[in-house]
C-alpha cells in the first residue's frame, strides 16, 4: 500500500490562494486506508475550505485515483461541477495526483505527501517494506527484504556494526539481516546465505525513462 500523509492546511491554502473555486478528489484505496483522502477526510477538507471562503463545487472519491480511464469518464460525466472550479485538490498519492492531472485540463494541486510503499501493521501503523527495486530477491532472504529492512541495503549479510540485534545507524530498530538470519534458521534454510547475491541492477527500476508494462512485457 502507498502510504501518504496529508499536507498542512496552511500549505494547501497557499496552493489555492488564486483559486476561488475548488473541486476535491479523494481515492478509494490507499488514501482511504491511511485516512488522508477518504470520504471522511474529503468532507472535512470541504468544510475547512468553505470556512476559508472557497467555493467547493463538488468532490469525488475516485476508485482508484490512479485509474486514468475511469477518471476521464467521471470527469466527462461531471463536467458542470468541474467547470465551476478553478483548480482540483487531490487527496491521494503522487501517482493518483499525476493520473488526475493527466485526466483533465485543469490545474491540479497535491493535498498529500507520498511517503513510502508499506505494510499495514495495524490500523494507523504502517512500515516500509519494499523499495520497488524491480528485482525481487525475497526467495533468498526468507521473505524479508534486505534492500528495505537493512539501513545500508546490504545484500549479503549484516555489517560489523550490529549490536544485540540492533542497527548501528538507528539503535531503535532491529537489524534487517538479523531478522533474515533468524527467519532462515527457523525455516532450516540458512544454507541460502552461502549463495552470493550479485550487486543489484538498479536500471531495472531506475533507468531514467518512463517505465511501462503492457501485456506482461516491459516497454521503454
């Protein structure tokens, strides 16, 4: 899930200073779960903007905000409300914000900051677990990602600074590699650590261009 936090209302009102009329967009998936852009948060934002003298011409929870074709369909069907707005405030992740911007010819402003791709530990408690590296090695690390869980993203075991199972960079967190070793030992698969993992090919995730996936094949 993409983890977001809502921008400060001061930042949002600064964005919208030259927009008397605003349309608000939320997202049914990640932003709803994070409570940064679901129906409750969108309605709260509507009231706060109205209290500041803004005309809120309408709002929608897109399902999801990152689906461009669905966005375009909704925007066509609600053209009248959108025409009354000078800009659109999107309470969603950066991907959703860009999808909305591509779906309609209007100024779009971000209402949230995108933090990381994470797991839900419990409601309201999220942890980063994946860096979208493009080359998953979880089969060799007991299902725990060393790229993310190790503060140094080491691929072949812990550094020399681990102490009592804690990370030397941040002693408040567990050493990612200690977690991996403990998991593999419990599973009887410590022998996997004998295989050297080659340096990561970051071009698979950061090749400097627009990455696409169509019908199961990557296109650049």
